[in-house]
């Protein structure tokens, strides 16, 4: 309620008297809140304290340098500050210092600063006896605290990473007591004094809000000694998870120092850590390493351990483009570590997917182990919209929550898996904080499962007041800013109250609209002029239709509206609050709804019509295949190959039969020679055209014969033609193998009269009863045929 409304209400109550004073005024609307800033990654003020004592091996020093360089270049927030110190002891000799500053406090705002950090860490080394090579943890932590007190970035998480290979050991340091270095009692007294002072320094780390993450390696380190650092410092982590609180780590193999420090850094900063991909490279070889950056990541760093500075590294994004320092699309890159053994690429707004690191070894390089790892973080905030924005005591308030990054809302189910969401309600008439569980499973009060919009229900308290709602998001790799919103609870319902609903399936294409409905209950006696507007939109907002004010009458009403996204709207998830407010006072909000959708590009012409084109292509293909089959069947049926023709006289064959051409042909041409003699012959026609040519065509289960005079006669196989001038007749048979069911021919008895024009056939063998078996005449048999047009 605005102050002006409160004043008017107060005057009215005074005039009405004490009885009316006892009644609470009805609530009108929710006061608008300003839009929240885009979420950012957590800034750090980090000191890496590295043991340089004489007990270190050369390999351990090399691993310390690699691990420190890796972590120094891996900070994600450009406002972060990194300092590297090396420590041993001050044994009272001239020029000795227990602590030396290896890398000055450096804000990692650009590639130049990161490059400096990659090179200055080379100053870490194994101290000699002349430099003071015992282990003074007191001096190291004291210097780290002094550094963190001055110039720390605003809101930074203060962290000390302590790398050491042993316990506190300062038997020769006069700072912890006088006496001879060779006296055992003096030596013990000094260590006892330093141990006492260490407890005091660790206590200061807790009071000053500084975390200590110890990493021990080597035979002399014990879990008990390291736990003292982790437990004694600040326990306030980057979030409320147990894994974000400092704990000690021990590495027994020097080769695991970098990975273990990576894990400690990831836990301390709520950063995600990808698996390490590694291989070997040598003598001019090219190798590729792969790391995956998830969709939810808004910032990331890919670090490459090359083992040798001469190995060249290229970074290739998921779209196959080689990137370096600069800007590409909405991504910004800072490359560092060139010409060192550890190279890194810091990315703001990285493309999600698989990144490739391409490594090229110089000639004559012995085999080296190379590896790549990515650190990433999703800087997010929970966008919350209560429905309704104001409520009466005891009314159920539906709370909508979506996860939003600086690039838009996250709606992908896989990207949200593993995260936990809730809403904390405090203040107003609540006796104690309440946790509202929200879900995205499609069960009431949620509308649709796995659309990235979570829902829960809060029952408004019986006592009036402002209830503050804060979204809580936690999970690996998440840096969640908590942006509260308020629900005002009154004893009576608001005079004007509404509900905003959205249709669709959670996706919208560029240039298209999401349609909605706003339901309003106006309990006043007069119409209200209202207007729809957006809250929390980054960049150019979509278009609202209706764009101007409209009127809601007294009573219940419903108005359709739409949210139209431009043709150049940013792709991916987006979330925004749609508000219905008084046209004259936009602070008086009557209804609010959370719209969370994934914006997709419209389909191309091919994508739109490819199904129809594919269907048409299949139809055309089937039609063409049908035509080919029909044509092939016709050709096969018309082919005269397999036909034979013979002459008969008085039912008996005379002379030799003539076979049709063996190659494909639709006609069988032949002539009758010596037709006037007693022994006419069937022969192929002469090429000069001097013969009287007969032509036979296949027709169904027989042939059609065209005479030299042009007359045509249809004959079945084995059926004699009309007599020729010589008295002979033509008869055809088919010896070709035909598809389909055979029509069984009826046997025909061979005439008893002996043939006069051809040799007598051998007598048939006797049957079981001694009678001859009748033999089927092949010229009277119809070969199997099939009349289907498909063949």
C-alpha cells in the first residue's frame, strides 16, 4: 500500500470513529519492486600460500608451481584478486624472510593480469639453508591475513589455500625464543611457542571471515595437523551445502597435487569441475583433448597442463571455431599462460557442449603428459512470482519459480537435474520462517512437467503484514543470488484481484506469440482502467497485445492477450513477469504471472515442407516403380522367346519346328517355303523381303497370327490354325517358364494312324496291366501362364 493511500485511509478511519478504527482496511494491490540485476559469479580474494621448505623434492616443487599457476588463472569473476606467497622460515641470518611475495595482489580483470600470474609463479622454488628452509605456518597465515585486510574486492569470499609438505617446524627461528639452535630444549621450546601462536592466528582467520583450505603432500604431513587449519578458520561457505565448507586434503602422490587443489578450489567457490582428459604428446605430434561445459554454465575456464612451455595449444569451441582473447558473439575470452607450462582460457557466456584443446608438440620433444580440465559456474537467480501478488489472511498463494541466468531462463530438464529448489517465507504474520517446497512434475499446483517453471503453495498467515519470499537454489556449480519479493497479506481480499494464465507447450518460435488469459474480479462499483506490462526482461522486451490500457468492468471478466516475440529475439530460455496494474498507478499491481518459455528459431522452408516433399517423392517413386513393373510385365508377356511353330497335316506334324528368337522381341516372324510341295518348310524370312511373312504375337494364353494377306487369327497353344493353301495348318507351343499357377492341360490321345510326314514315335511302355500308357503330346499342352498385370 502506498503512503498516500495509507494517509487517506487513516483520515477516513478517524472520521468513522473507534469502531471502524478496529477494522483493517481492504488491500488494493502489491507495490511494484525494481528489477534485479543480472546474476554474477562469486568474486574471490584468494591467497595461495606455498611451502618452500627444504624437505621438498624437485618434483614436488614443479607440481606446486603447476597447481598454483592453474588455480591462479582459473578464477571466474574478473573482480577477483589473487596473491601468491612462498614460505619457509627466518632463522635469524641476514636477508632471510619467513615469507616472500611471489605474485603481488592482482585483480584478474583481463588477459594481461592472468598472464602475469602464469609467469610470476615460476618464482616459487625449494629454499636453501641460507634462505631459511624450515616450515613456518604462523608467518604464512599472518601474511595472508594482512594481505586480505587491505584492498579486498567488495563482497569477495576470502580464502587461503595452504600447500605444505609437513607440520609446523621452526626449531632454528629466534622469533619463537632465544637460545642455541643446537640445544634440543631450545628447539622444542621454539616449536611449542610457534604452535601456541598458530592457534591464535587460526582464531583470527575465523573472526575475520577467512576460510583456510589446506592441501598436504609428502610423508611428514598428518590429517590431524591439517584439520586444525580447516576447522579453525571461517566455516561460512559459498552456499549452505556441507561440501562447501573447508576441509583438509592429503595427497600421497605429487602427480595428484593439481587435481586435488582443483577439487578444493571447486568446493570453496561453488564451482563445477569437469573430468580431466589427458594423453601424451611427443616429437611433432598433434593431439586433442575434450572437455564439456554444461548448458547452465555462465562462466568457465579451461586450463591445460602442457608439461613443456614449447607445446602449442589452441582452443576450439563446440561449433568448430578457434578462439582466443577477444569477443565472439556474446562470449568474451581471456587467454593466458602462453609460453608457460600451464595455459588457460577464461570464458564469459561460453557455448555449452564439447570444447576441444588442440596441442602441437615441437620437434625432438620427448614424451610428455598433457591434460585439460574445465572449471565452470552458473551465476543464477530464482525468479519468483506470487499469484496473487496480494492476499487475504488464510488464502492460498501459488508461488512460481524459474531459474534465470544472465543469458535467460534455464528450461532444459537435463541442465536442471541435480539442483534443489525451495522458497523461504519470512516476516509479516509468520511466527517463524517457512520453507515452501516447489516442483516441476506436472502435479498441482504445477501446470506442466519439466518446463523449467516450478510451483508451490503458501497459505497466507492469519495476521496481516508483508511476507518476504526468497528463492533458494543449490547444487554443484551454482552461484545463486537471492532476490526477495513480497506478498502483502490483509484481513480482507483486495478490491481488484486477478489471475494470469499462459497457454502453449513452453516453447515459442521467433516472430510468434504466446497466448494468455487474464481473469479479473473487480469488487468495486466502478470500472478500472488497467494495463499489462513486463517485469524482469533483459534486452528488448517482446510485444504485448493489447499494448495499451483496457477496462475491466465490475464483477468477473476475462481478457485475452498475447506476448509476441520478435523475429530477432534471443534464442534459448527466457523468463519474465507479466503484470496487470492500474493504468494511472503502475505501482498498484492487481495480478502477476511468470512466463517461462524456450525461444526457438522458426523452421526453414525445407523443415516446413520436407514431410510433404518426402511424401510426394515416395508417391512418385511408387508410381514410377508401378509403371516400371507394368512395363516390365508387358514386355515379359509380349516376349515371343520360348515360342515354337510347326506344320501339321491331317493332325500330324510335318517337318521340323521353328523356334522364336532367343533375344527379346514382341513378334515372331517366319515364312513357309516350298508351300506347293509335299514337304513345306518353316524358315526365318529373308532380309530382302521376298518371302510371304507370317507374324505371331503373344496374346494371353496363346498367340495371334497375322498372315501375309493381313488377316489375323487367335490360336491357343496346341490348337491348329485354319488351313494354308497347301492344306497344312500352323500349331504353336510355349516352352518358356512362366510365373504363377499352372493351368493343367488335358491329355490328348495320340491318333492310332501312323504319321505320313514324320518318323513314327516309339511305342509307349506298357502299364501295370500290360496296356500301353497314353502319352501326352507336348504340342497339345499349354505351358503355365499368369495373367496378372504386375508380371
